[in-house]
């Protein structure tokens, strides 16, 4: 009897990661408070995303909280986000004392609908939190136009979209502050970890001060995490292209049970959502 096929293990290892870990054991850099790999990784993230400032931290959830604080979201303020969102983002708004204001999502996309934002804005609105989910994107150009006209900050959560391109820009670089996650299931994985992306030096400075207690960061990414993330970032464009090719194959006209609604981007496909318009038998036959 043939062995039962199982889902592939994730996160995957590759020779570059294995060699980076072995090298860190040989030179003992893995245990440093801040060796050469962490600042190098931050610089590589900045170059990859074409932004001047990057900060790393212990989780993507913390990155979102720090972003809200850098935008000066205070108790009693309101933050607009999609009604379908990651639970931690909803609770992070509560953590800073603000009120989540939910708006509906785009059909067939399940991401924030910019057309719903204007009606949700009040005099208490301080920020909009946009997450790119399931291979779909939020049309950030539309969001930023609304936010700029109303003087509202934008946090762009690209935790599921590392490597994606959104309307011509790297995911996470449209918002006033972008966030990434390096959790164990993410496309860039270190088990835990996060990052913030900045174009504005004032937001960067506020976030940096919040993440430090004197000379020490209080919730940092470790040197060892940076060591395993650097080779993954180097491979990310090739892996993004491979995942896009595979998703396009699944969404091809040959598989008619899927209503093909691919997003307006080179998506990262951390998780992929399709609208299936066929019954189970047709779906199985097509697959």
C-alpha cells in the first residue's frame, strides 16, 4: 500500500538556513544581545521594501500596537478596520484604549472595502487599520486618498503579504506605517517576531522610543531569529514567483469550479482564498 501523503512541514528549512545556524554556532554570534545580523536584517528589510526606516520587535501583534501608538491613537479614539479581521488586531485596538469601528469587506476578496470608510469616519477617528488577507489586497491607493483628505493615519498590516506588490509598491509601504509578522506559519518565519516599516522619520522615532527602556529594547527580535530570517528574505522574490505560478495554475480556466478573482497585485499567497461556485463532486473532479 502506498504511503499516505501528508501536508508538507512548515516552516521549511533549506541549506542556506542550516548553514547560517551552523555558522552562528561556530562563531557564537547566536547568543549576542545585538550582533551583526540584526542590524543587517533591518537594513535588508529596508532595501527590500524601499523605505528609509525599519524596526524589528518580538511579534507582528506588538508591531501593530506600536504603530498605533506612533500614530498617537489614544484612549477614546476610534480605529476603522474590516469586519473580517485577525482577532489580535481587534484586541490590540482595545489594548491602546481605542474603539474598533468595523466596516464591510469587498465581495470575493474578504478585505477592507475603501468605499465603506467615509461613512464610518467621525470626529474621533484617529486611524485606519488595513490587513491584506488570503491572497487578496486592500486597494491602498483609495484608502490613502481618503485618509489624507481627512487627516487620518493608516497602519498597513502586511503580516500575510510579505513579498507581495500592492498597486505598484511593496506591501506594507503604502500606509503611514507598515507591519510584518515572522510567526511560525508566515512566509518569512522565525517562530515569532515582527517588524515596522516607515517612510516618515517622526513616526520611526516615536516607535523607536516606545520600544526602548533606556539603552535596551524591551521586546526585541533576537540575533538568532535574524540569522534564520536573512536567507529567507534573500529567497523571497523567487518563492513569491513560484507561489504565484502555482496559484495561477489552480485558478486557470481548466478548473472552472473556481470563480477566478485574482487580486490586483503580485500576491504573496500566505493563505489563498477562492470563491468556489461548484458542488463538491465538480470540485473534486476538477482538482
